[in-house]
């Protein structure tokens, strides 16, 4: 939507993401380190049980987002074509 709206993120916006990226990397490293001490079979079973529904939900969300984007982009293209022909 940012690309369609005609505005981009500023350098300050990107700079503001640095603390979040650092926190995410630290959290992933800590969780991965903790899981390395847990027996493999239980951890794998638990991760599959938790991540499979999450992957399904995220796939549905991405699919719906893509469909909405295609619809909105199509509407904007149609409006732009109609407006262009009305002016010329």
C-alpha cells in the first residue's frame, strides 16, 4: 500500500527499526539456545504442533492480502485509465 500511495519510508523510519531488529535477533538466539538443551524428539514434536497451524494461518493471510492487493491495484488501474481518457 505504501508503493501505491506514492510515499516512501524515510531514513528515520529505517533507523527506527534498528532496535527492533536487534531485539528480534537476540530473542531468536536465546530461544534457539534454550531449545538446544531440550531433548530433540519432544522439541520437534512441539514445534511441529505449534508451527503447522501458524503456517496455515499465515498462508491464508498472505493469500487474502495478495487478492486484496490485486483487486485494489486493478481498481486504481481502471480509474487511472478512465481518468486519462476523460482528460484526453
